[in-house]
C-alpha cells in the first residue's frame, strides 16, 4: 500500500468535506451540543436542588443500587441526591457514546456518491490508486474528524460533569475504566465500523440524499451495540467489555474487506461512461 496516495485522498476529501456548511456545522456543533449543553441542561438543575430536600426520600430501586455500587466505590455514602446525580451522569454519558456513530453518518455519506455528483470520480478511477488505498483513504478522511470530535466531547463532558457533581459525591466519575476504554478503544472502532458501513451504502446509491436516508438505518443497530457494550460492562465485567472490543475489531476487519471487494473499478467506469 502506498501511504502517499492514501494521504493525498485524505487531504482532498477533507478539503471537499469542509466546504459544506452542513458537514462543518455537524462536525463542530454536535460535539459541543453533547459535551456542554447536555450536562449543563440536565445535571445543573439537579445540582441546584438543595440536598436536604432529598432527606426522607426513598432510595433508588435495589437493581440500580446494586448495579452502580459495582461501578462507583462510594455509592452507598453518596446519599439520595448524590446517587441521582451519578445515575444521570452515566445516562448522559451514553449520549456522548453516540457521537462516533452519528458523525460518520454525516461525513461518510457522500464519500463515493459525492465523487460521482461532483464529476471527480473519473479522474479518481483513472489514477493508479488501488481499491485498498482508495477505501483506506475514504475511511481515514471520515474517521479523523469523527474521532477528534468524539475525543473533545468525551473529555469536555467528563471535566464539566466532574466539576458539577464532585462536591456532592466526592468522586471523579469519568476517570474510570469505562471512559478510558471508550475513548481509546470503543469510540475509534465504532467510528471505523460506521464509516465502513456508510462507504458500502455510498458506493451503491445514486445520490447523496439516498446515502443520508439509508445512513440513518445504519445508526440504529450501532446504537444497540453501544447500549450492549455499556450493559456488558455494568452487568458482567471489564473482561467481558474487552472481549466485546475484540469482536468490534474483527467486525471492522470484515467490513473493510467487504468494502474493498464491493468497489468494482471496471463496473464504476462503465456506469460513468
């Protein structure tokens, strides 16, 4: 594989991508929305409540208490107010987990079909670049803004959330195993998998609009994967979570192979002639 050719594709795609105000606003706005607006709008009203107002309130159901006590060491000492804050913080963190799925649905939707609409596919197909180099370049051009946006959102969300609720729970929630594994393993793999699926769609549809519409269907099963990963960690163990990460890695390799095989250069040239 010639990484110089891959780098050239990535540069070209990023330039084209950020010419679109729609894509640019999504790449910038979505991480800000999930990282800042969600914790401030959801957690701050709960933080503003006087903890004494929770005195005498019933404790959370036993299921939630047993679950969260395995994740947060001082769960039993947090009190009703603190436990509610912890539970909401983790629920909102699941929203951040959706960014590496949703962003590629925006950035990668036009990765192949956009070339056709801009009449640049002919020059791309006429170049000496291989199918593997082409698919790799297309994946990286959508993966880079997705993973950077996700990292910003996760780190910002963790900082804001810890600042808001630390005085009430005396614990830093988002320096735990879940957030670390998510940031450095799950998020990149989910992003790659989402991009690969969008490339498969983009290589088969005839317009960017069709790619966006079908892309929304891809998001739903990936969201179920995110929920499954969180439940795996909370209900089973860290080892089970790592096994799930290994499965994600295998899926990424499989769909990369499928995407490379499905991109038929000769067929694409015939369609363009």
